[in-house]
């Protein structure tokens, strides 16, 4: 018997919904579509001039995602594995480029400018940010993306990730601290002098508290150490400004967040999903039907992991940013990673 889904987003985290689709319960995709459509449409609306084109490109990106879910056992090989939003935006950008190649006049001025420049990724920025990003555990990448570039609130982030609302802030802090640690490791590798390495390590160990006088004295006379420390403590601002372009190449500099907030959640299935469900013989549920619980087996597998994650975050809240909270997440059982989208 096929699972029944309420016609509102917020039922299950993305990972469980993706798992359900891969198991053949395509109706689960309806929630993913409603949950992420406003963002994907906001992105495509900055690529093309008309809302109709933006809607079609957005639907093509969702259709491509559904096809991958139905034909691939998992998405562990995808660069953006673990974050469906990034997968969708990545597809939307590629589809928009091809769309505008066929319909030159349909491209927005800024998107056309980016295409004419070679559709290249920014090279003048800190390219190692993307390298560090790829080194993060996938669930940390998902949390950072939704809390920073997307600027989404705790309830939505909790829905997407499955992290309890009370722990979303801690999860964000842990992920950002882990990112800072990995970026610091790359900086430290290029420092030749041992006293420089010691000074930077000590500065970061005290962050965000006040470092001792020895560290301050060294940083005051060593321009390289001072620059590295400033880059690391302001990493969150650089992530907000540079990471979207580092990951996606094209990122709208204006209007995206406001359009996303103003775009209503779709009330009906898109044609590609409607056709797929009809082929599978799916009967839409009555609006009066009570919601049912789904994926109890997956919840049983992941429940312990979520609890352990919560404990790790709680215990690590007062540790320094160089703590190893992220390693606890990186050692999650394989079954959890297979459940991630």
C-alpha cells in the first residue's frame, strides 16, 4: 500500500523523503517539490526574463531530480549529496544556460552577462573555500547552506534536516566551527615558521575569547599571522558573500531572497509528477484523510544517531572552535549516509 502524504511541506526531512522516492514511493516527491519550489523559482526568475520561463526551468530541474532518484540507488557520488536545495539549483543553472542558448532573448541581463563572460566560476576569490566545503560532512554542508546563503529560519531548517528545532543553532555553530578549523589547517600548512603556527593556533584556541598577550604581541608584528587570523574570524561573512558563487558559478546578487519569500507554495502537482503518479496508479488522497506516520524503519535506524548528534552538540557548545565536534558526525553509520539525499 502506498504511503499517504499531506498536501503541505514539513512532514519529513529531505533525507527520508528522498529515501522513500528511491524505494518507489514517488508520492513523497510532492513534499520535496512544495518545500523547495519557491527557492528554485526565485533562482530561475533571476536567470530569465519571464515568470513562465522561470517556472518551466524550475520544473525541469525538479523533473531531473526525480529521474535521478528513481534511477540511481543513491546520490553519494553527487558533489552536493546531502543537500537537495543545492542539487536543484545546480540543475536549474545548467538548464537555464541551455535554455538561454536556444532562446537568447529570454536571458536576464545579469545572467546573459555571466554567460557571455564564459559562464566561469570566480577565480579571484578564496578558491580554498570550496575545497574546505567539500571536506565537510554532508549534513554540516546542508545546515550551513540553509542557515547562511539561504538565510532560512529554524523551523524550515529543522524540517529540511530533521534536526530538532532546539538544536539548529548549535548545529549551525558546530558546522561553522568545523569549517573554520579545516580552513585554519590549510592556512597552517603554508606557514613555514613554527612561531607563526603556534601563534595562529593559540589565537584560534582562545576565539571568541580574548587571546593572551604573547599571541597578541606576535600578531602585532607579523602581518601574515594577523591577516590569517582576521580571515578566519570573519569567515562567516566571506562564506555568505563568496560561497554561493564558488559552488554554483552563477548567483543572483539581488532579489533572490525577497522573491523566494514572496513565492507561494504550489497547490497542485507539476505535470511531470502528475504523469508519473498516474503511470504508477497512484490515487490522490482525500483532503479529509488523516495523516499517517511513515518510514518507521528509517526512524528506528536514525533515531540513535540524531540523539548522539544532539548530545555531541550540547557537550561541545562551550568548547573552542578547534574542537572535534564534526568528527562525531563524520563517523555516523553507513546506513545514515545512504539515507541522505
